[in-house]
């Protein structure tokens, strides 16, 4: 089967693009938005509506495969590509990718995705968001041509050797960290609450006291609300480098603080994402190696998750080989093509670390569905419930997609769904 034509359409992303540098520098709140001027190039405001571009591949048999180009909430931070423009992306797809893919035979997903990854413009590689969305559509198209789910295509082409089953979901509260945590507990979310600890004065506390208080509240809340005694979620907080800011970049002081948080979180496992921003990839690796060693000397079980400065497949390889984290956030839009996400998740899993198939609240329903397939096929340690910050919507989109894929795969294994094709998931 061949790709007959390619259509593009600007659509809404699931949240907003935020200028992380301006927020960390103390931008004030005005209702849902922020006051002040943006600091990161490309932003017209500190908070601006997220954009996405839907890419639709028209296939020979009349079916349509699609994926969505989207970028992370904190674009332009930590070595990432600049804030995403759907209009610019549309021009790039039409100029560079339509001639490349129109008429292409739907053979190997890996080969087709490689063509997109290797495409160059006068300015260099295509924006990561463009490669992300187009590769999603290609994975969908290959699945359509084989009458399989996308998860089965990934499992087969990459020989992952896993049974397709739902993986643990990680939900994020956004700024509504109390009511949204309640939702997560009541719905038995596997990993929670993210917390959005992105400002020292208002979220962490100058001595870390605000996060300490919140963790104490959360542990008590789980005990009071959990549906049954068997429910033991993992606690995972994203701190956006604020711990390092509060403690002057002192690795030993940060380790002492994190160990204290681990004690407060007991009996639940604690993961802290991006506690220190060291300003560059090599410095980040060196800092996290020291931080993990300092935690081990204290006998602390707290785990460190890496995010910023770990954006590409090569970045992830370097962090893994250096032992610079316990959890690797494979931030799907930052890696470009979805094939890079697949390879990254498998690499992390192979080294015995937690492979977190993440992303951003600023994606779309479609990119979230595709990531659900990929997470299952790669047996990820956890997958982000996305998009948006409302909790319920992301849990529904990702959780329901995984449930459907698992049911189809199980039925096919038993011979009861030998003829079940992609239309069941359209």
C-alpha cells in the first residue's frame, strides 16, 4: 500500500507553552496567566496557547493515518528546540516532506521514519515537533497496511519480545495540586502527583518547607482516601531545578534535603525529577552522578529522574552509561521521530533503569494515543497521562487506549481476533 497524499491542519494542543526562564525568575500570576516580559527567544508572552499540527496521510485503500506535531510546554529550555509554530511547521511539511513521502510504499516503519529523521532544510534538521508528528502518522499508516495495532508493529519491528499489557500511568496535578491529587488517589493512579514545583518562593519554599508540607499532606491524604490497603502509589515530583536554586547548587545540601523528603514520603517510594539544573549536558551528568552518590552514602532510597539537558537519543545514552539517573524521562516530543523514543525506551530498559515514556501536557489526544502504543510495546516503567492538566482527560485517553490495545492483542494471541484490524481502533 502507498501514501497517496498528505494533508496538514493546524489544531489545538492540550495546554500552553510557558517561558520557564521567566517563571523561574519570579514572574507574577494574574489569574491563569503570568505578568511580565518573556525571557526565552520566540515567546510573545510568558504563557501562550499551545499549537499543534495534524498530519494526515491518505492511503491507497481510502483510509487515513494521522499523527500530531506538538512541542513541550517549556519549549526553548534545557537545550530544547524553540517554541512551536503550526504555520511554520505546515510550510516545512509541504515543502520538504510531502515530496519525500508522497507515493512511498508502506513497508518498514523504521525505514520510513529514518527518511524523515534524515531530512534537512537550509536551517538544519526539521523541528523536533515536526519529526514527532509525521513519524506518528507513518507508524499509524504501517499499522493500517498490516491490519495490526501500532503497538504490534513496534513490538515486531524492534523485536521487543513483550506481551502487550498496560503499563503504570503517571498523572500530573498542575497548579491544582490538592484537588487533582484527590482525583488521582480515588482513581488509583500508579504514579503521582508531579506537583509542578517550578518556583522557589511559591512552590518549594526558600528552605524547601512548602514541598515538605505538601508531601506530608499527600501521605496523609493517600491513607485517608485510598480505595483499599493494597494501593501504594509511587510519589514523583518534578522540581524544575528549584531545589538547586534554593540550596545554592550545593550537591551535598540538596542530597540531605532529598533524603529528608524520602523520610517524609515513607512508606511510599519517592522520585524527584530535575532537582538541580547544572546549565548544560556534561555538567548535568557530572552533577547527577555526584548527587546519586551522596544519596547512597546517606542510605537514602530516593530516586533521581533526569529531564532537562537529556533531550536526544544520544543524550539519553550518555546519561545511562554514566549512571547519572535512576529514572530517564524520555520526553517524547524532544526526541523528534517516535522511532527515537522507541530506541531510547529500549536502551533504558536494557540497562535496568526506569524507562519513563513521558512528554508534556501540551500535546494532543492523538500523540498521547500513539505514545500509549509505544510504551506498551517497549514495556516502559511508566507512561504519562496526557495531554492537559485536568487529570481525568489524560487518564482516560491513555488508559483507555492501552486497555483497547491489550484486549485486541490478547484476542489475537488466542485466535479469537485473527481478522481484527486497525479499524477497531479508529
